[in-house]
C-alpha cells in the first residue's frame, strides 16, 4: 500500500512570498526538500487567526485528499535530512507524533515540560525527545528524555498524524484556544479517545523558547483549567 503524502501545515505572519525567504521553516524546506513528490505545503500567510481554526480547516480539507498532516510552527528549522522517513516510521507504532513531550500528566500542569504552576522543571525520566534551540548553528541542544516514548502530552511546535486517523476519531483542535494550550488540549482529547502519542527522533532547531505568563497565556491557562475541571 503506498504511503500517503506528507502535508506540512503552517501559519505565519509573513507574506506568502516572504515565508520562504524569512522564516526558519520556509528556508529549511526550500534548501533540502523542494520538489519532492510526496511533500506538500499549506501556508496560511499574513495570519492573525488562532491556530486551531486553521489546523481544523486542513483536517477537513484532507477528507477528500488524505495525507500525513504535520502542524508545525514557522520558526522551526527541519535540519534532519531524513525527517520524512523517520516520521513515516514513527507513525507505524503511534498515530500521533511530536518532537518533545511528557510521559505523565498532572493536575494544573501548565506545560508539557513543567510539573506545576510554579514552573518546576520535570525530570528526565518523565520527559521525552530532544530539540535544538537558537537561530544559528552551533546551538543549544536539549535532550529532555528518551526518544520514542509514549507520551500524555506533546509540544505543539510539531504535531503529526494521518488525516484519516483524526477524522475517524473525530479529533480536532478546540477553537476556543488560539496560540496557547491548544496543544495540551488536543493531547488530552486524543488520550480520552484512546489515540496513542509519542516522540520521534527528528532533528529540529527551534528559534523560540515560548511565551509564558503573558496576559494571553494566563487567560488561556484559566480557560484550559476550567475546561478540564482542574
């Protein structure tokens, strides 16, 4: 049975033209992966909308043309030449794949990598995956935990799944969220529906370290806790 195409889905504040010239993702795709017949790209340019609405549009559009959907931020350099092959391999065992995540989930947990609302860093035994940080090489490489472990939570910087799996399980992103907590909420929905998740050994460089404790983040955290009864 032929493998489905990989369809990269990305929202960016840049224009469609500037995406390949200015963003980490655009530049990494243009240099190493341009023209591959099994790789597709959907870019929501000049974007100010929340990510869940755009990601859900990509899932619904895939009903007519199934694909492995990769939801990824535009500030990610895919520096692994073999990342498509490693992604296909990881999806054989786990329906949803990310780069970094946590094997456990706790009440009031504000992120995949923190234990509590005081931002206590979790342990190597609980976390999974690795990632580079910065905008140039060499960069800081953080190995959070063993790669390939089954997880309860994955970071939304990179989430991948076969569109048919998502549609079959009626698994969509909650559009009540915008840029914060949509990923944790998605993972909790997946867990509730019995869809397993894990990290994959894909090398990537993330330019951002995230934005916590802002007003928007705090509001989304309260909404997340209210939804899940914590």
